[in-house]
C-alpha cells in the first residue's frame, strides 16, 4: 500500500508549479507529440511570460495598499503567512476579522475590544479616516456605506480609501475554547488609491457548525488581474475546486479539480481519485491520479502505473511526465518524443525561482 500523502504531494507539487492533473489518462489533446526542440522552445517561451506575470502580480499597487491598511490596524500582511493546520488556520482568519473591526472600536483595559463581538454593519455606516496625530482611525462623517481613508506607505495624506458596501456574518461556536465567534458570509468591498480603483472583492461563504467553509464563491480583482475561486465540499463523497486568474482578459491560470472519495468520511485514506486540470498560460498538464489503485497494489508501487500525466501546449503534446526513484523519493521528469528526459524542476526553473522569491517575501512579512 502506498501512502496517500505521497500521491497528494505529487499533486500539490504540480499545482504549485501551476500544473496539475486532468480527468483523462489518455493524451487529452487531439494533436501528436512535437519534437524535443520544439517542446523546449515552447517551455522557454512559457518561462519568460509566466515569470513576468508573477513579478507583476507581486508589485501590484492594490496588494501593497491592502498591506498598508492592515499594518495600520496592527496586523501582518493578510496575503502572507497562512498556517496549514486547521485550528491555526481558523484562528488566523478570526484574528484578521478582529483586526478589521478594531477600526471601529477602542481597546479596554483588559485588552479585549468589541471586535470580539458580532460586527453590526448597519450600525457602523460612516466615513472614517486615519488620524496620524492620534495614530488611530476616527469617524469624520455619516455615510450610506462604510468608507475608510488611510495613507499608503510613504504618503503624508490619506490617499487610499476602502469602501465596504455589503457585509453579513454568521455566529459559530468553538467547543474547545467555549466561545462564540463570527465569520463573514457575504462581503463586498473595493479599494481606491488616488481615486483609482485598485482592488475589489466579493465573497459568499457557507460555514459548517465546526467553523469550516462548506462552499465559497470569491471574486478578487486587482488591476490588471482578476481572480475567481469557487469550492464545494458539500458532496457526500467529493470535494471540488475551480480557480481562474485573468490578466486583461487573458488566462494566466485556470483549473477545475475534483477529489473523489470511497466513502463519506473524506479521510486521506478514503481518497479514490483526483480529477481535473490546471493550466498556466499556454501550458497544461493533463492526467489522472488513481489513489485507490495504488493503495490496493501489493508490494512496491511504481507511481507511473497510477499517475498519468502529459504536458501540452494547446492540443500539442510536448512531453509525458514520468517518475523515477532517486534516494527513496519520486522525482518528476519530462520525457520528450525522442525518449530523452529532463527534470520538471530544471525545465521550469525560472518560474520555480520566482515562486520561491515571492514565498520568501510573504514569510518575511
């Protein structure tokens, strides 16, 4: 029996590179495999374009302004260090909610604020502004929405404005800590810098009684990028996720993934298969991960028997993805038409380096 973590880690690695599995273990395209030289030229072109996209995404003014806002609200970068552990992840988002609500409240001597209570959107309608002398936000006028003015880094005036036009939340109970807390179920907001819209977000989330999201639809626009995310975990034996990232209406990333389970426990041990696709710019990795088949196999497991992947540019097959055991670890290679092989991490090194650089940036914030 193979450890599902190995199969899932293969899938996760592919996703990080912007490339993951698809729902068919045939070629998935209609064209024949191109030559090694043509394949490498297409991959080189992809590396250049994708690296530029990642650099531009990192430097977007809207994300920087959002970080400036949370810095003023005594928070770290909300796009930064997000914990993987479920309890820590839940705590992370709870703290972010408190950071936002702290704009409207003052701390008590005991260190607790009304941010620990439900946030009444209607009762907090108004225009707020950062007072640099008092080093706090204050209400300066009435309004039909919530509008918050603040300075971006280096500005001596409140040149940015966050507008919250819709908000509602749901009360959840934490048995471990014996307390009630609140999570957003609807949120619509926009961020302006020098009166130009730099970022907008709309989200709708349904939560279960344990405080984990069941379904979500999220749309985030950070000029010139638009990110859409939807997931659904309500199915008895399946979870689904779809993501698209557009840049000026051109697809940067698109994915639709379904994890199928043998039973309603949805445990790691019950994973049956992972189907879907992930496309990054012109490249797409298609295939399937047969977790159940690998688990039912007796003796040593060869990932190549259960993980079927191929790299495409449109309908042109560039290479198969094969795995080789190196010091007990499965290493992914591209296998070209002439039979030669190249490590996936070598072929996509410029993009991997840029992802690492961005990750390091986030970790330091």
